C-alpha cells in the first residue's frame, strides 16, 4: 500500500492526481498549512527531514520531491502508458518537460509570489527579471503545446502531471489569456476524469476551504 503525505494547496496535488490516474491502492495522510504563515506544519518534519510535501511511503521507503515521485510511480506502475519508450525521440523531451516544470518555469513564478507576499513591488531589477523571464518561458511553452492535448507525443505522460500544477492554477486565475495554446492545454488537463477526482479529494482534505 502506498501512503501519500498530502499537504493542502501544494505540489502534492500532482501526486494525488497521478495516483488517481494509476488506479493503484493508496491512502492519504492529510497535513494542513498554517493559516497565518501558509507554511507546512511540523507534522511533515516527523515524516521527512525537509518537512515538505508530497512525500510517499512505499515498500518501507520514504521518498520526497514531486518530480522523483512522478517518475518512480510511473516506472513502477505504468511505464508503457504514461511515458514514451526510452529508445524513442520523445523520451528526451519527456525528461526535458519534467525538469522544465520545476526548474525554468518555477523560478520566476516563485519569485513573483515571494515578492508580492513581501510587499517588494518597487524593485526594478526583480520586477524586470520576473516579467522578462515569464514572457520568454510562456512564449516557448505556448508554441510547444500549439495544437496538442498533451505535451509529449500527444499522449498523457508524467510531463503533463508535472506541468499541470502551475498552469491549471494560472488558467483559472485568467493569467494565461495572452497564451491561448497554454490555456487550452491546461483546460484540457483539468477536464480529465482522474484530475477531477483528485480535485474532489483535494477539497475534502483542505480544511481551509
């Protein structure tokens, strides 16, 4: 049995959705963000030293990092269905987009979040970097998903699970109107049955709602 340590409003939604798509038995241990600081609770530190989510327990081992968890679960339960063949040209792009989600794309988005929360709205360097980098990345991604339902090989894969976390939220907040292909892609992912089930579970476990 897989045990998912799930933190509300976090990257753990990726893993929750993936587990629903895989259809394997699992259980959820729910953790709640602090209402004032919005940080993860100390209960997660008792599970893993980083005190972050997602964390899964499987085969007596504990694993952190949503990208690693995504690849691990797919390799174990659905390598032929949710990733390209390792010898195919699509496999390299599959790995590229998995890393893109947590490296290139995440940096300006997190900087924007932190500067807004800190009230740093007049820093010319930071604001310039964030807007320039976001525009460059979104233009690249918009071109990459044009005419596609999924990012690699027009087939659902781990790369879609990784990209979904930020893009679906941005689409719902109408932050992608300038990038119609990304918006269409995000809305397609959000409409999948397994994603809808994951969102119902997210609402169930999120005590802040």
